[in-house]
C-alpha cells in the first residue's frame, strides 16, 4: 500500500532544501539519511511526507523539469526568426553558467531514465524531449508544425542543442561549443 503524499508547507520547504542539496551533490547515489541530515529533517519525516525515496526522486525530477520549463518559456520566440533563431536563443540560456547545476541534474535524470526505465526516473527523458520539441514547435508557423518536414526540423535542432549541451557539460568549453552552435544555426 502506498502512503499518500501529503501537501504541506513543511513538505515544500523540505523539497526546496532537498532540491538545493541534489543540485550540489547529484541524485543517482542519493541516500536518504545524509539528505535528511543536510536539510534539517529525518529519514522518517521525509518518508512520511513523500511516501518513499522513489517518490522523493520523482518530486525532485518534477521540480527540476518545472524550473527548466519556466526558464525556457521566458525566452522570447516571437521575434526569433523560426526554429534556428529560437534554437540560438535557447542555446544562450543553456550555455549560461548560472544554469549549469540545473542542467547537470537534467543530464543525470535523462541518463538514468534511459538506464533504469522502470524506476523513479521512468519517462523523464521522454518528457524532456517532448518539452523541448514543444518549445521549438512554437517557433514554427502552425501549418508547418503539422508536417513531417516541420517535425524533422525540430528534431534536428533538438539533436544539435542536446549534443552541444552534453559536450559543454563534459568539457566546459563554452567558446568552442557556442561557435559550433552558432555556425550550425546560422547556416540553416
């Protein structure tokens, strides 16, 4: 039997603190006791509020996804000049050093979702693909969105952004990766 997840100010407070903790330490090898100690709680309270460690991981992934989407939705795509212009604006956001921790969490959740598709990470990778494709679709004229060519354009742009993001996170070489992104989207 699953314990119902309780909504409370304390739960929100602990989720915020746990989110800050995993942004610093990662989630893959997260242990409940050190996490609870770091956020001023106990494993028992964490389990009471979140139901299970898996449900806590799901709440943390949802929070990371929420933050990412909220930030990306602030990008003005109305005057970006289609998918290429939008991709360049998204890249500006992705390559900002202030977003690295969030994007490291994203990469961790994405990879784990692929490796452990039945665990608490289930569906995270697919959801983020859909999220980003929706952002790119919004940059296309409505008639183009519904075509195979429109879907191909979005998918290719997403592939370039994701590959470039992983390269940037792995190397920290913002200058080189940004030059490649700009070159690609300026030529398309």
